[in-house]
């Protein structure tokens, strides 16, 4: 093929592709308008069905709550029981590392403008989830150590040998 034939062929292909694009665009617009009409019709039908199935019975009033003859007894909290272990996420939130604080602050600034949605995790949780496994390891190690502490204190507590102040002193002596 000569260069003139190649140019002519390129021009034909270009014209043909533009023609196809126009045709496809018109076809897509037609289909979208049909879909919109169908959606609108379906919404109308759903509303009419809801109107037909509405309950036309009189408004029900709330029944009064039953009063218990005896109040339920709650066991008093044992103040000498060991504190539960912290999770890796708790250790992450308490971290004094300035890089971690900066990550949390950046995420907080992103979410400061948005309304609070309690169904989604907090910005701190999102930062924690985004950490790599290597970045999470120190927090998970702290959580494991705290869980071991809790388990040993619970064994002492169940045996009746646990007092909150002494366990902390024993841990300091070991280190």
C-alpha cells in the first residue's frame, strides 16, 4: 500500500468510527430513556400497591408496660476482680507515636466536615484497618501480653490470692 492509500484508509476508518459512535450514542440514549420510563412506571405501580395494602384498622394504642412484682437483682460488681485485657486497637489509640497521631489527625480532618454516621467505623478504626501487618505487630504483641497478664491474674483471683496492687508490683519486679 502506498502512503496515499494508507491516509485514505485512515480517513475512512475515522469517518466510520465517528458514524458508529453517533449511532451507538443515539441507541444508548434511547435505551436509557426506555429504562427511565420503565423505572418510573414501576415506582408508580409500587406506590399504588402500597395504597391498596394499607391497614385501615383503627390506630392501636401502646399497651402499658407490666410492672414486675419484684425488682430484678443485679449482682454487685467486684472491685477486686482483674481488669479485662486491652485489644490491639486500644493499644493503637493509646500509642504515643507521632506518626500514628498524625495518621489519626489526617483522617479526623477528612471526616470533620461529614455528619456522624454511627453505622460506620470511626476514623480511628479506619486508620487501624489500613495499617500493614508489620505496623500492627507491636499493638498485637501488647494485646497478647495484656491477655497473658489478665489470664494469670484471673487464675490468682479464682484461687483467692489476688489483690490488685500486688499483681502490678510483681510484674514490675520481674522486669
